[in-house]
């Protein structure tokens, strides 16, 4: 555990007057108590939405921010901005391909996906998905999460806040809309939700995260405002996983597949986008059943992210919106809590490696 670092990404504003100027990336060694705000080429005012640790080289991390996409080769000691076609694109998600680690995707707002085939040295903007503007929010839609099906490496999936889901069957050369069947749910009143737009399909299209699993070929799992959903046919049709059978909290903010066991999944669940509760659930059967995993913790805000250690199945970490970081090093038997520095707001993501 001594060589494991945790990384927390903080946005800081997101529709509110910014106070404290503490947006950015924070790092802490597991076993230490002090969080360090990283600089070294990362702009001090960059709001951070995504942090991805390279699965085969834990010294290398990628950071998506309002000021572009950054890479560090020494665990955040120094950063370089990567040469996207739009240098300061607002990046919300980063995917390192599970079968080809030199291929990297970055999702942006407004909706764009960038791809590198040489570990981040050069980038192209992939095809415009040309999605209709179904939900008009106060912010431009953003690509919140990207994942690839390990069983079918050219199948890439993305979910958007707030415009549903899309897929590529050819590595990003073109994109297809996967949203029609999500909208179908809104024929039932319980799936209708409108907070900040002109339409009650808003909640079903308010995508936050998605995940694929080597244990479920052709399947994609989606976390959105209305819960957890599953498609067994590459995004054509969707099923409600009915997380409410297992959890009193059903707002889905994150869903992840264990990097060590494709049957194991984790979900971050809360009452709402801004709340005073949240929890982490675990499934050992590729999402069929779920149990609460975060024994004894008390989240004071929405649980925004969960991440499993890349090589140690006993380590899992989660982050709440107000900057609480929770962790277990014994497979969930016991949990500890540490807090980001006072003044951090809108903590968005957690990474470890």
C-alpha cells in the first residue's frame, strides 16, 4: 500500500460562485494523512473533472480539465498539456483502451470525442456524433464517461449529461445514437424527471457513468439520475436494473467494473445531485444483485465516484461531493475517511494507483 497514491479531482464552481480557489488535483499516499495540491504545469485555476491512472504504468496519469487534457509521467510531480486539436477543450472523461493501452480517448463539452493512437502524443477529433439537442440545460452537454467492451475492442460507448448514450462500432471513426430506448422509459411517470430543462425526459438522459465487463460480452451498464440500467445488445435496448430492490438510494453517479474480476462491479449511489447522503454498493454477479459495501461511513454529500485499485482487490476508494474520501484496504471490512483541504467544492472524481 505504501506505493499507492490517491488522486482527487475538484471542479470548485459548476454553477456556483467560486470561493477558495481550490479547484485542481489533490494527491495523498495511502497511509499518509496529508493531501497535496498538485501544480507543476497544471493551471492553478483548472477545474478538474476526470483523472485516469494508466493501468500498466501507474506513474502515468491523465487529467481532464476546463483547461485541456494533461499528462504526468511521475504521479503528478509535473504535468504537460497534450496537443488536442482544440488545445483548451473542456475534458470530462478519459479512457485508456483495455486492449490497446496506446489508444486513448477523451470526452469533452460541447460533445466531442478525441482519440490518440500513440499514447497521447498526437490526437484527432473523432466524427461528429450529430446528436439532436433533446434536453436544453443551463450548460452544454458533456461526455461524462467512455468505456470499451473488452470482448469487442472496436466497440466504444459514451454517456452524456444530459443527452443519453452513444456508441461507436469502429473505434470512434463514427458514432451512433443509443438513446431512443432510454426515452421509451418516460412513457411511465416514475421515469420522468425535469429539474433544469424543458422536458421530462431529462432524468433518463442525465447520464453520469457507464461501464463494460469482460464477463458480459456486448453489454453496457449505465448510471444516470433515475438509477442503473443495462443493455445486453450493445446499446440498442435498455433494462432497468432496479437498484431500488437493494438500495434506498437510487441516483446513479458512478458505476465501475473491477480491473481484477470482471464479475465484480461497484456503484456510487445517492438521493440526488446535491444531497447529504451517499453510499457505495458492490455486485459480485455482474450487476444482478447488489449489497452495500461501505460499512460504517457517513457521507455528508452526494457520492460522486468510486474506484478499485488496479492490482489489489482489497483496496477500494470513493469520494463525496464535499471532499470526503473514503477507503478500505481489507475488502470492505473496515473503512477510513480523510477530507480534502477546507475550501474545496464540487469534488468530482477519485483515482488510485
